[in-house]
C-alpha cells in the first residue's frame, strides 16, 4: 500500500540543495523531512531549523540506517557518492544523488550494480538545469528530422571560472575524474544524441598550482586540466567537436550546436534555443508551451517512489537520469583521461 508521506533523510544540504532541492521538496505535500546530516552539527542544526527537519544526525551511516526514512538525498561532493548511495540502497532506501555521479567510472559501476541488485528502489541523479525546460522540444525536433541528416555537433564551453581561488571542483580527491562542466554536457549529449563511439582528447593546464587554504596556503598541484579539446564520433555516426576552457578571460560561451542538412539548432546553457537555415543567422525560437517542462526534479523523484510502492515496473517510473544513464557519461569521462594520457583514439 502507498504511504501517505515519503520520509526523507538528507546528507550534505549545501548551496545547490538549498537553492533547488529543499524548496522543491517543501513544495510537495506528501513529503516529510525527517533528518539531516551535514559536515558539522552546527550546520545540520541550522538547516534543520530553516527547512523544518524533525531531527539531526551527526553520522550519515546512522541516518541511512533509520527505519523512519524511505529515501535519501545525497548532496555531498562526488568522492562520497558511491559509498553513500550503495549503503542507502543496501539499507532499502530510494536514492537521489546530486550530480556528478561519482569520482571515477569504477565507483559509478559499483553504484549501478547496487541499483541493479535493488530493482524495486528508485535511483536518480540530479539532471543539469539546461535540460529544462525545453528538452521535449529538442527531442521532438531531432525525432521529426527537422534539421535533416545530422552532419556535425559542436560544443563550446569557455569562461574564466578556473582563475579564482582553489575550490573543491579543482581537487581530484573531491572531484575525481570530473572536469569543469564536461560531465554535465556529456549527460546532455547522451540524452539527446547518444553516446560516443570513439574520441581523442587533449588536456592543458596553464595554471599548475594554487595556494591551498586547507594546508596553510601551501601550493596545491592542480591535476584537473583547465583546457580540454575533444574530437570524436557519436554512435549515431555524427562527428563531434568540444572546446572547453576555464581560463578564457572575457568569454562566457556555453552552448551546443547541432547542424544538419536542412538547418541548425543551438541550445544555450541558460535555456535559450536558436535556429537557423542555410543562408540565415541564428535567431531565437520559442518552443510551444506543450513542449516545455519546468524544473520539477524533486517531484519526479517522489512520483517515481509512489509508482515503485504500487509495484509499477521501473521502465514506467519516468526517472531521468538514473544510475544507468549516469554510468554512460562516466564512461566518457574515463575515456577522456585515457585519451589525453595516451594521445590515442580511445573507444568509449
């Protein structure tokens, strides 16, 4: 029988969780915020008071083991995702994991295996915001062959985000194989166009170290590159180029362009969609309301749990991305590191 409330435990309720997930959960009537566990008791208490959690746990293992929790939200950094997700699934809890999926492809594989061992439990990874609100429109344009035969895909993501102080995203011990926004776009490309077949990658790190505030400002060697160039082929037979930079002063380009024989479509990270035909410049288009979908990630997760409780097959839960999708983009991240190291073409 379906429960009246889905009882939530939250691990790592940081900035993005306060911006999106907690407001989203609070807006759902059949959600009950049971317990939160942050890095410090003080932080946990503040979050509990602000968002109405009933309790605070100082050990995430204790939170996961609680019998009064149905689902666990994991908002921590990637290096903890595998351990926490697997523990939650083994404890019989549904799992929502903040992006990116894991520190490396092996951890992602372990997460997927744990999910496959518990097919009655919902597993979900937070999708990137630029997949909303126009993904239904983009998928229909591609399905209806409005662009014609696809000829080229080009991704440009250039900014100066890596020029600031050392942050957790630049630390391999926290981020693992993740690089800038490449994982976010990898997931998106998989969802809209399919996986890579093969690729070649080049890494550059013009900034080789930064002062580490966690270690008396001693120099921290940066292993995550600030410039990445990728060229390859998608399994659908289309050539793809990617240009990523975190040291591009004066630039803020972040868009994916899909070009076919009849025209091209550019999807900007901020959500704007542009179209062009041969001989035209790109111009904004407004997808019809019927093909728009606002951010409702938290509601999707809760709805999926209700369907799971009713015995509905997982193929009808409507969860995207799940751990299986996440594993696909983690395979690409692993391939990038291997390709850059060997200077060879790598099969994904």
